[in-house]
């Protein structure tokens, strides 16, 4: 129970306070609980967290494809994964990379401007050593690339850029092209030093050699597609499935694929002994094939057309007569009709 002071006690307490015998407790002002974020106007943030996250997701796909491509081309274990995605000034990026190094200037068609793909010297020389039949050892000291080494790296980078196009397909039909390779960072001034860039750092391992690949994209280059750099847009694009843009990309990729086209005269099963006994001038009689019968045109391993052999100019050629699917369908329908009449 709270003790109640009498009037005499209250008077004595007030007298003691006024005389200074009793010190009053200082009341502290409430602390400001607001969180203050430091903002540097010389380095304004151009990319939101959502956009940075989307760029990271896109280049995780790029890293997986590049891992497969490097492993296949070098016939060695390779591993690439996204270590970080940051935004900084172009000057900070140039100062953070070694000299000399491998700097590939990339034309980002249809976007305006260029990007930079930087490959650390240990990774560069490991790739070159492996390409020349070595064990994939990195250089013990850094130096500039020779003309032959630079040509080898151009081939590697061109293959990597194909993976970049595929990883960006959900956002834009990117057609990256290798412009040139520089070894001195001071000669790779694609934007002003104070321009903001997004830097994708890729930890790379080729055999036992570890290093970094850095993909630097200026804000001026990526600005037209900034609204598309959101997780919502990317996921909605994936849900749409076969859009017109995706179909166009698929057609372009399929157009460059080489496939065997064979006009088959006929076939026969013979033993290995007969094959070994064949001599010039021997005649092989094909099974169930007459002189005037059309040839079968095979695409890959699939029988696709009937064709007739001939000549166009000075070259041997075949004339496509009909699809085998149409013939098989007609025979099937005729068979069904005949069975129905017999029934």
C-alpha cells in the first residue's frame, strides 16, 4: 500500500529541495529511435533491391550454362556461380581489377552501349593452358596475352556470350557480340568514371585454379529495360510459355543447327565376312528395291520423304516427291475402309 505523506513532511521535503540538500533526478529526453540511412549524392542508387535480385537470378542461369560450356570445351571440371551483384561507379570497378587482365568489350544489341566481361589472369591462363593440351595450370606471373592466346580467348568468350543471350531471354532478345579484347583497364572506358554500373561477380573454377569473372553493365545501357527487371515480370514471362518473342528465338536457334540429310537407295543385311570380302567391281543386290523406285529421304534417323535422284547443274540432287506421313496415313485410311467393307 502506498504511504501517504502528511502536510508537515511535504513542507520539509520542499524546503530541502529548495535549499539543495536533496538533488532532483535529471529527466533525460527520449532517445530518437528513427533509423537514419546515409545517402551519398555522388553515388546515387540506380537499381532497387528487386532489380538487383532479378539480375542475380538471370545470371545464375548464365552461370549454370557457362559451367556446362566450359566443361565440355576444355574437357575439364569447371564451375561457375554468382558470388554477388552490386552497384558501384565505373571508376571503382576499373580500380578493383588487376592490370593486365582480360577485358572483353561486349556490344549489347539491341540495347545501346556496351558492357565489359573481365576474366581474372589465373582463369585466363588456365583456360589457355587447357586449350593447348596442358593440365590447366594458371600462370605464375601475369602478363599480356599473345596474338594466339588472344584468339583462343575470343573463341571461348564468343561461346560464353551465347549463354548470356539465353539467360536474358525472359527479359529481352539480347544479341551480344564481342567487340574487342583489351588487357589494360585504362583502355576500356566505355562510360564516364562516375557513371553507375551493376557488377555481377562470378566465382569461377577451372580444374584446381580459382578466380573471378566480372560482368559489368552500365546503367545507361540497361536503362531501357529497367521496368522489366522485376521478379514479377520475369515469372509472368515464364508462365506465358510460348510467346511470339520466345518462338522467334527458338526459330533462330533451330535455324543454325546442322542435321544429316541422307537419300537412302536401299538396305540389306550382310555378314562381316562378306563385308571384308568386298572388292572393287562387286555388285550388291538390295532387298525389295527396283530400279525405278523412289528413294527414301532421311532427316537424321527419321524417314521423312520420298524423292527422285537427278542432277541440278553440275551437282547431284534429289527431288522431293511426297511426305511419307501422308502415304502412311492414306494407306491406313484405305485399310480401315477395306476392313469395314469386309465386315
